[in-house]
């Protein structure tokens, strides 16, 4: 949390708050998923029909990120975006996949995201909290509608749709970042549909913040 506060302080000192405070994390597979092996950060049972278990690794390509954009200082809201390339598919029951593939994930929480002392939560269900998981086609998302799978948030019994907290959920410590949330089942799918991943803060370079502040100063001079 000290690193998170430092990032926010840097943004304020550098004058970057006009664009909101942006904090980014690199995501990985949670070691205590209920269907591990293989390890995963997203589970979407029924995606391939019936009740077949399907999981997707965030650690395989190691480029999935979670970005928190906080615009509350300027009268806006807090937004959480999860995006990157995942690897996986239907689980074969022996620690592998039936026919694995790469998928592009892009999911955004925009509805009622709240800051907590140790992270953020999204409260309640809303159709605006949604995204897609799309089969990779030569390095980009496939344009075939059959290759696109929709994800829509679902609240748990406590009314929370997503929690991203430094609470070490299902880990040996109680301070590591963990994200978990749930999806609406589609077409009568059974089983589990959810996020469960670990996260590591990506330090925000002060130079980028200074560059943004410098650009703002130049813009103001030109308008003056």
C-alpha cells in the first residue's frame, strides 16, 4: 500500500491529477484456484457447452494488467479495466487442456466502484460492467462472432461483484494483492464463472508524470 500511496503522491506533486490518478498492476494466476492444475486467473465453465470446466491462464503470456483510473477529484468516477492475452480452454482433467488457444480479454468495471482502505470493490450488478473473451487470430482478436464470448458482472450474496484488495485472499500472507469477481452465466451454463488472480503493482515512472505536466504548461503558454 506504501507503493500505491507513493504513486498517488507523485501524481499530485507532478500536477497529473487533472487527468485522474492511474494505478496499474501486472496480473498472475492464483495458486489456490479450485480447478488447479492448470493454474488460472479466469474460469468460465460452460463456455464450450454443457458443464465443461474451462480455465484461462494470465501467467502464460504475462501481459495481463489491471488498471485503476480514479477521476473522483474532478467529479468523475473510479474505473477498473482488466485486459491482456490469456491461454487456456476446456480442462482435460489431467492438468492440461483439450484444445488450448490464446484469447484476448478486455473487461471494465464502471458501475459503483468504491475505494477501500486496502484497495477497491465494485458493488452491485450492472450491464455496464462487462467485457469479452475473444479467440486470438494471428496476433489480434478474431472478427468471427463465434469466437467472441461475453462476460457480464454478477454480485455475490454480500452484494459485491468484484473485489481487488491487498488482503492475501487464499494466500499464506494477508497483504498480497488479489482480485476476485463473478460473471453472469449465459445460456443456462452451470459451474463457476469468475476471476481469481494475484497482482503486482507496476511502478509509475516519475518521468512520464513530469512529461505530462510539462505538456500542460506548454499548452497553457500557447493559449496565453
